[in-house]
C-alpha cells in the first residue's frame, strides 16, 4: 500500500499540536456535561465515547454528567402524560419522578456506560444517590410556584468519584439527588456538572450544547472571556433567554475554583477533543 505522505503529515501535525495539551492536563479532572444533540445518533454517541476513552488513556480523569430530557419526555408521552415546564424546568410529580429515575438512572445512564466500554474504557454508572454523593432539597422558585420533586444541591460528597478515578474507572453520573428523608430529586444536569466540577477542583468544565458557542450580536462566536466580560454581555442583552442558565453555571464554576469553563457544540463530531487538543479550539471559553 502506497503511503499518502500528505495525509500522514497532517495526522502527525495534529498529534504534535495535541502534545502540550496532553502534558498540561495529565492527572487533571475534567467534568463533561453530555446530552441533547450529542446523543442524537449512534455516530455521535460513538464519537463522544472515543473522546472520553482517549482522554483517560492519555492520563486525564474525565467525569461525565449526562442529561436525558428528550428521552424522559418521549417516555412520558408514551404513558399519555403531558410534560409541563415552568421557568424552563420540568414539573416533576411523583409519577414523573419515577420516569426520571427509570430513564436517567437506568436506560440513558447504561447506554452511555456501554458506549464508553465498547470503545475500550472502564465506565461505571451512578446516580447522585450512590455513595450519598448528591444531597439535595426541594427547589423553591421565587414565583412561589410548586414544580414538585425538582431539587437544588445542598452538598456533594466526592469520595465515590475520587475512588473510581484512582482505580482507573470513568464515572458516568445521572443528576438525581436525594433529600433528608431519602426522597429523590430531579436536578438540572448543567447545574450538577458545574457543582461537581467545583467540588472536585476540576481543571475544566465542558458543557456540550446545540449551538456553536456564545455569539455576539453579529453572530460571531466569542471566546477567551473573563467573568467581568461575561457579566457585561449579560447586562447589555447579548446573553439572554435560554443561554443564561448555562452561562450562569459556567460563571459559578470558574468563580469557585474551576480554571476554565467551555460551552461547545455537541453536534460536531469529536467536539471535546477539538476543544481540548487544538490551538484554536471550538466554542466559548470562560475564565476567571
């Protein structure tokens, strides 16, 4: 077989570009929030799994936190139950909470675990209940509206994750917390990922989304932003609506010890590697 020298040199260039980043992040914890369009089809799932396995293989400690809103909604529809949202949050009564636990803690979690393991990783699926990891309380909206078993995080015990990391495993976490009396709470996956990143003193928080990143008013992707710059963009209306929760999650993470937060396009194949290992990266980087 004839060597395609041009192609081989391109591959070599990619590898040499990645080397300083591999060295920089060796031994570091990186929290990746996975969901939405990145789960859209088998090709994207396999690409994400390969990214996570490669990160572990070169000495990083990836921790995956996943969502599953579309899967929950689809199953509720099959049961003849309409999903209701208040202030962007799914109203979670007892029956809905059962579906959340079944889909997030069961079907979705095990599918992500299986995808990573098929690529040669050693993933372990957990919910926030396991090892007493995520203690939560009922989320109280400022409006006073009751949204059921939706929780906000009180406390995180990271020991089960740290033990898995030390043992060479990849934790895959469904954002379900437990309350004072053992009751289950549905927790926003972005929020759970951000809080875990802070407690684990992660090097990076990576949020996979369905957009190219934070855009200015001309549609250009903004990156390398400081906390103060992001606050100014919120104040002038550049950041608004559905992006605000993710941005606030990223800001909270970098304000509590996470070195950088990244909002990247989960629809791009191997988006995690492109952000980590290339000079230009993709999406939006936020730093303290």
